């Protein structure tokens, strides 16, 4: 498994707010499946940071393709990097 840090920049606030309940429901299913470690918007609502635990980037790209935000075109990927945390991620 590999950890990936994804930073998004939001592009359409009104449309994003309409889609957000479905997006958050999708994230909940990913969290329950162990694919998403944490996620959340920046305080200024300009974007978000998500940390995924997946087999590889191809799996992450598939996850993103299925996210309701993707077909709604409400974000751009600002950064997508495989991540090697200095300190272990602690489960809740």
C-alpha cells in the first residue's frame, strides 16, 4: 500500500456546495473501506487536503474518477504526491 497526499483547488463554489453531500457520503465509504485516512477543506474554503491509503496511483485515479466532485468539475488537482510521513498515522 502507498499513501498519497492530494491537494485540491476548488473552482466553482456554488456547484460544489450542491454536490458536497454526495461527495462527503462517498468519502465516508472510502474511510470505512480504509482507503481514506483523512480529508478536509482549508479554513478559507479555497481547496482541500486528502490523504489516501491505496495500492498505487492508478487505484487513486479510479477513486477520483468515481468521486461526485469529478464529473461536476468543481476542482483542479493542485498537487498529487506519494507521501512518506515522518511519524506514523495513528488510527482513531
